[in-house]
């Protein structure tokens, strides 16, 4: 199955959720990326890392929403986290991301200490 903005497509390009076939030209290129969870985000997600399939182009907010779909408890820390893509901090919003296969995405909550 491919990932298409919240919809998994079957091999023939049909969307079981919408009951329609998505033309190949309308399907975004998808990539497998690594997501790393730190501190509170690891506690809430129950994992330290995972590989997910996401569209090659999406906004930082869409990326966050896709991660929260997998781990709804992360929604409680939305206003407290920082995302990093390829070790560069990004702001949640309309910033368009161009992801490549194997890119690393980090979910970084506030960390305190001395």
C-alpha cells in the first residue's frame, strides 16, 4: 500500500477509504523516512524510532498531523515540541518540506536540566 495524504492506496491505486481510484499523475511521490522520538515524545508514542511512509512534499504541519495520527497521545504536547528534519529545526506551519528517502525527523520536546 502507498500513503496518500492520510489514505493508504492499494497496489492498483484505489483508495479503500474513499472507494475511488486515484490517477497515477495525482499521486504524490512517497518516501520512507525515519522518525526519532525523544524524552516525553518517546513516552507518549511508546517507541523511540520508527520508519513511516509520507509524501515527498508536505508542510511541516501536515507531517506533524500524520505522526499524531499514528500516536494520538502526542497531540497533547503539540505546542511544546520542536521538529527537526535532517538535523535542522523547523516550525510547525505552512513551511513546505521536500523529503527524501531515509531522511531523519526528530520529535524534540522541551528538555530541562542543569
